């Protein structure tokens, strides 16, 4: 037992390394132990055995979907009629497809998990599958205690994030004829294997979530799952209770769009309920702290924000780079990246009378994609038809809005402390000019006002 050479189906598992194949074989041995045939080549397992092994780690409906998907697959990758048991060959091929398969192979598994016929399915059936898949991700992460400090549920009064993320993922599907799943009228459209293959290739979260459900639900090949980059560690002062606007699904979604090196941990820098409603306090907590996410909830319940790829600095010029983006969490999930139209990525200014004072991202003065005014609690998202910098629509319910909560999360490791800059006095800028002043007898009347230089 456990030797990959002793099992049938080896020819269908070339993607697995020897140690990985041995682990797959051990799981099959455990599942089929109650149904011993006359030889190892005829061993199989039932739905009851799979549910018994998984226990409460996955919702029963997802376990049934996975079992039925395996039922309808054989070694030649063709759908077949349902049977009461899963063979070694079916199990090995299914695990290979789900964990290491191509978009074509994963789409075949999804089709088999949705339909017994293997033919086209309705878009509404794909949407229901997507809801079940996302719900299973939340369920298994909570069961395995892998939430890493985040809540499994959105704040009270928020719409179901399972439904919101399912709608976002399905919106990336291109139906036959090139249309997109944009409204109820599309739910009766047919989705064949080609549509699903393109969708799996386009919406990478689908394949990621399928893998996570297998890894964490079956406890199979868990070492190959980079869970730390999928779910960042939540770092908040343990002495102070804090309920974020974000739940585990919105965190996973936003985190997947961050630069790879920024996905491991999020550190709370500022929250109105902890630090008060003050623009000065906001600036004091977020400047020179590295890349971060600014997130707020307006008085109509819309939750949205932006990713700043560089440290915030209070200055009259735009800052940042093309890695910045705007995003929405509620009522819909979406990320809006730079268009290349201009470089108005980030803006932070305070204490100047001739130019706007506040924090902004995208667009232009007076018409930002996201703007938080120095008169704290107020802002705007004037992006009709869309923000020039990020291509985002209006993120808030009203163009000019008031917000209830604001929080800022630094992402990735904290930046190394930079040495204090040595600032040159205006008296040192042009030595020749100083000499001419002395020759003319006019002197340097501000010499006595020179600041004492810092000692290092």
C-alpha cells in the first residue's frame, strides 16, 4: 500500500510527483477500505465513505457535487453514466484534473459536477455552482481555523459576500456569441464546455477555489497550497477590539490583486472607530508607512477604496505608480487598474490654501475617482462615465458622499526606517550669490535664522 507502482491509474497521474502520488493513493486506500474487492484493481468507494471521511469540513452539497463529478469521468476523459462507487482510475484522474489540470480539464470536471448529461448547462446552474464553491471556501477555512484573524461573515446589514463574489466571477464569463452574464436575462443562456473552459482560464479564482476545497476539505497535498498568499495574516493591536469592514472573501479577492510580495500580512494603520474622525490623525498614521489600502463605507452602505503602491506623502504633486488601483467591495466586487491615460495615481495634501486639501486617487482636482476631504467625513467619487486614471465608475452611491467608517491597512512587511533627510538651507544653495551680497555690503540678513542642523 502507498507504492504508486502497485496501483492502477498510474498512467493517468503523470502530473503528480512520486511523493504526491503516494499521498493520493493513501487517501484512496482510506476511502475504499470498507469496500474491499477480490483484488486491488476492483476497489472503489461510495458517497457515504467520502462524506464520512470529509465529515463537517465541507458542506454536504459540495461533497455530493465532487462525488458526482468523479462518477462521470473515466480514464479517457469522457462523461459516463452514474455509478454507485468511484474507482481508482476515476479518483486519480479527477484529482489530477482538479489540482493540476488544464483549463479544459477543470472545465470538464465543473461540467460533470453540474450536469449528469455532460452537455450544455444553463448559466443559472453555473452561478449556483459558483455560489456553492465560494460558500465551501468560507466553510472549510473556518472549519480548519485558517481565517488568520478575519471574520467569516460580513458586517451586519451587508449583502451576502458569497453572492456578491459569485456575481463578480460569473460576470467574467463570455457566453456563446460573445455576450457576458450581466443580468437575469442571461441566466437562461446555454454554457457549453468551451464557454466554461474560457471562463476557468479568465476567472482564475475558480481554479484556486477548487484546489483549496480539495486541499483543505480532503486534507490532500496541503503542502502545495500557498494559503499564506491567499489569506493574509490580520495584524491589529490585540488590546483593542476592532471589527473591519472586510470579511474573509473580500480580503481574498482584494489580496489577489496586490503585488505578490504584499500578500502575506495586512497591518491596521488607521480606523475611525479607534483613532477618531480627524484628517490630521489620518495623515499622521499613514504617511511614510509603505503601500497600503484605503477603505471606507459611505452612508448608503457602499464599501470601496484604493490601493496605494507607495508610501503616502503630504505634498502638492501626484504620486504613486501604475500598480495602484481602485476597488469596490459592496454592493459589487470589482478592481479597476490604471488605464495609462494619466499618472494621477495618488494625491495627499494638507495645509495649503491654493490647491485642494485631502486624499485622492485617480481623475483630477475636483473630479477624483476617490476623494476624502480635509473636512473629514466628506468625499466624492466623480467618475462619469468613468475615472480617467483607473477606468472605474462612480464607487459611492452619491457623487458627493459622507462616510461612516474609514480604515487603512498597510500590506506586506513594514518599510525599513529611512534616515532623516539632511535639508540644505536656502543660504547654502548658491554660494556665489552670498559672496556678491557681502561685496555689495548688503549681507545675509537671514543668517541668524538658520535652523540648527540635526546631529547624527
